[in-house]
C-alpha cells in the first residue's frame, strides 16, 4: 500500500502525516508513506488545496486534515482490496 501526503510542510500537513502514521500503527498495517512537497507535482496531480491524502493513487481528501475514523476506513478498505488481488 502506498499513501501519499501532499503539502508544503506546514503544520497542517505535518499533522496529517502524523495521523496517517498513527492510523497505520493502530491498525497494525504497513504502508509506504510518501510526503510530496513539490508544488509542481502537487499541481500535476490536480490538487488545488493541501493537505491532501492519496491511497494507492486515489485522492481521498484535499484541503483538510482527515479525521482518524476516515483514515481507518480508507486504509482498511485499501488493505482489503489488496488482499483480493
């Protein structure tokens, strides 16, 4: 599983990264967590507001810090989908 966090490195982006890592730890799952701070790459992906989160290439949220329950749901769903493949 690959989780991308898009943002400039601001406090909100750092908090999003922490929540993602906390969710993975709570769920006892592993993922490749990548932080993307390059504005050109962020724009190329169609993201206009940060922080943003993508899981396995699918944008899950933009312009807000996701709630922990949202992260748990997204990560669990992605893990189940990987098991099916």
